[in-house]
């Protein structure tokens, strides 16, 4: 690791650890970076001599103004670059790892250009979401990476974002049993159970967090009674102009009770997805 890169990496780590509002010690840096104690000790000595950190009698490490300026710059670079790579389709782990390399070597001129480009092409998600989207796939991945169709192969459905702030979702399985009599009360218990378990539906108002690319669904109606009155958080990914990906934080789902992260791919009705 180059000398300036190593120094920047240490300062950024101290900055990040200090955000926890607890004193930063050498052992914390050892654990965070997985470096040896002697290596961290030498680095702290060099940072003190360069005027970037101070260490008090209890071993608590603090950034000086110059150290904080460098650390903040690295942290901002890391955050922007990793978010940018993720928006381009790079998985989170790879994006963070690559950002750690790029943040140290990229010039101020190139970084400013990337920053300007991101600002210029930033999507106004609230406007882009409006309309009707047809379901392409509804999958969920567990913590081991196993992916499965949540409602089986061939599920169909739509999500509609209206101009007056309402969202409606309808998804149905392909193999729902037909009722003996085509009426709300015309099915057997087995048929009614198949119909209910083969349908995923809710509606309510929605709000968009443009800064973090998140849409919140505030449910007023839902097939699952427990969801009424809840707010469902969905992360927005713009795969293309006509393809929307909505994903959620991992939750326990399925008969095995495993935590899974859902991912729904939607294609704009009338689009080219």
C-alpha cells in the first residue's frame, strides 16, 4: 500500500469509528482493518508526527483539523463512488471493495467530473415511477444466496403508481384453483385457500425519498390484515428507462423461517423492457 494511501486509509477509519460517539483506541483500528498491533502503533506515531491525530494519556485517538479534512474527503469519495458503482449494477460487496481502491488514486479533477455527472443524470424517481408496470419476476434470496420464485414460475401481476400519490399492487400465482361457482362465496374451502394464498395485493399512498432512491408504500388496504397501517420500504433501481427493480430489506419469509431479500423486476407497460 502506498504511503499516502495508507495514511488516508487510517484517517478515514478513525473518522468512521469516531461516528459511533465512543473513544477511538488503537485496538479498535486493529480490529477494524485486521492489521497487526505493531503496524497500527507505527502508523499512529507517524500520524501524530504529521499533525493529523492526537493521542491522550488514556490512549484515545482524535483527529486534528487537518486529519479530519483528509478523512472526510476520503469518506465522501468512498460513499459517492460505491453508490455510483451500485447504481451501474455492480453488487454491493464488489462496489465497496473497488471504491476503497479508487478513492485513493483518483485525481480531484476526475472525481469532480464524476460528481458533476451523477448530479446531472440523477433521476427524479417520483416522476419516473408514475404509470403501470407489469411483473417480470418476483424472487427472493436467502443468506446463503439461494434464489427462488416467491409465487412460483409463471406468476403475473402489476404495480401502478398514480399521479395523485396512490400505489396499487396485484400479483397472482399461475396455478390457482378455479371455483366451482364463479362467486366470492362459490368456492370450496380448498379452492378459497388456494385463491387467497395465490394472491398478493395491497394499496395505499406512496412517498419517494429521492436522495436515497427509496419508495415508501403506506398501506391502507392489504390481503394480509397485519400489513394494514404499515409502511413498506422498497429500494429503487433503474435498470433501464423501462425496467424497474424494487427490493426490500431481508425479512423472515417462507415455511422454513429463513431471512430472505425480495426482488421484483417490473417492465413499464408500453415500454421496451
